[in-house]
C-alpha cells in the first residue's frame, strides 16, 4: 500500500505560492514541485527545490538530487540511496547542507554555482 504524506505534500505545495499582504495578490513562483523519495527525506526534497531554483547541479546525476544530498552527508549512500533512509535530525544539519552542497557541487561538476546562505 502506498502512503501519502499529506502534511509534507501540503508544505511543499505551499512553497509554490507567496501571498502579498499589501495588495492581497497571489504570485506564483516558477518552481517545479518534487516528491520526496522516502518518508524521511522531506528535508532533502526541500533542498532539491532550493538547489533547482538556484541552478545548482546534482552531484549524483544517476541517482538524483535527493540521493546526492544524502551522499554529501554520508558517502555510503552514493550507490544505494535506499540504504540511507535517515532524517536530517537537526535544523543545523539542514542549514549546513543548504550552504555546503552548492560548493561541493561546484567542485565535483566543475560548474560555477551560486552561493546560498540559509
């Protein structure tokens, strides 16, 4: 049976819209939504949204952004991402990942990337 993680989906969908309090207008952000690949990777899915928006390349093109994000934290995930069904655990780990991943991606891909300050 496939589980749907509605609160996480709602959070990710909520990232697509910003409400302008002064004018009462809604502005649609041009960010393509993504699904988290495991029940514990909601933070990695949000990271993917941020990195795609800023043009940061994935460091693991065969396995995708979320696997690359986990691989950056734990190298044993590189070839078998399903073995790394771990959560970030703490906010400081998420913030460090948002700031560090673009630098690692730039080094690994030889592509210039923008710095992100979380």
